[in-house]
């Protein structure tokens, strides 16, 4: 009924009780979890987890903008080979993060462009991360879109200039549980504006636990809270949001 389209199950927060976490996701009626690997070590672990839960946990991989400075030219071919071995269902996350600027901006932009090119070459969706970089994200998406770009703007922060640019290109917009935070009016307003056939839901766990569990570890089963809040702000039933967001995710990731 639900799909968590963005989880980080390889983080140490899940090292001890991952089987319980997955079981709770199943109990909460999640149909699938997309696990996002941020580096090589995470990728190996992600592939192992996906093998443990075939048809339930899927792997996407890229280089997070924080790690953009680790990019080597040979990575393009390496990711291409990995994807071709059918181990990846999406490329990313990739994008721009100007909040921490852990990698130089120019390097983030270069790597973002490379991954958008790779995603299109492989005909895979891109999982896009943008934090405090809306303008440049929109510009690069427009410049790199060769008419074949598919993907999702994940952890959407509510800037509808970027939102509209993404929607115009046929991308999806994914909301996390930060939509449940009292101060997140901008995100809730955005959820009102984005039509249901473009919305996906995610946890981005272990980060961003919903308001009821704030400060604790987030986990895939809590994605239900995201659907609940979107339903509330759009005046819909939670079933409507679950059905649409799951259909969207299945379409994009070809599940
Ligand atoms: Zn992200
Ligand atoms: Zn993430």
C-alpha cells in the first residue's frame, strides 16, 4: 500500500535491528523500500540487503553532494557497469547541497551533471537532492535534460520555483516527515499545490523522524505519517494518497 522511496538502511542506526525494522515496515503495509547508497561501502551493504529481501528492498546509488569531491572520472563507467548488472534501479542521490558546502560548489555541480547524463544514458530515474540550491538545481536540470530525464526531487523543501521547474520536466516530488513539523507551513503549502499524480513519499531515515517521534531514529514504517499529513492538507483520504503515491513510485522505478 505504501512505498518508502528514500531510506538509508545501511546507516549504523540500523545495524542492530534491521530485520525488526523491515518487519515493522511490512506490518505497516509497506510494499517496498528504496534504499539509497551514498558511497561505496553503503553500496556493497545495500546490495547485500536487497539480496536478503528480494522484491522488497531495492538499491539506488550515487554520490551525495557532500561527497562530490571524491568523484573520479572512472566513476562514470563504474556506476554504468553496476547499473547494467541490474543492481541499481535508480541513480542518486545526486544534486546540490549549499547548506553545509562539504564539497566545493563547482565540484557538486560537475558531479550532478555527470549523474544526470548517466541516468539518461542508462534510462534510469535520478534521485535528486537539493538543499538551499533551488536556482542552480533548476538551471542544471534544464540544461542537462535531453528530453529523457526522469526522476524525483526528494525531501522537497517547498520552493515552488524549483517545484514547478521539476514538474514541467515531468519529474516527481517526494515529501518526507518534515512536512509534519509545526513550522513547516511552506512544505504543507507546496503539498497542496502539487497534484497527487506527481507526489511520492519517503522517510529519508534514519533522519527526519515525524513530529510524534522527533529526535528519535526514523524508520520506513513511519512513512505512513507522511501520507497522513499530505492527506490532511489536501483534504483527501489516506488511502487516496497511499494508492497514488505507490502507483507513482512503481511507475518511476519500474517496480
Ligand atoms: Zn538527500
Ligand atoms: Zn537521503
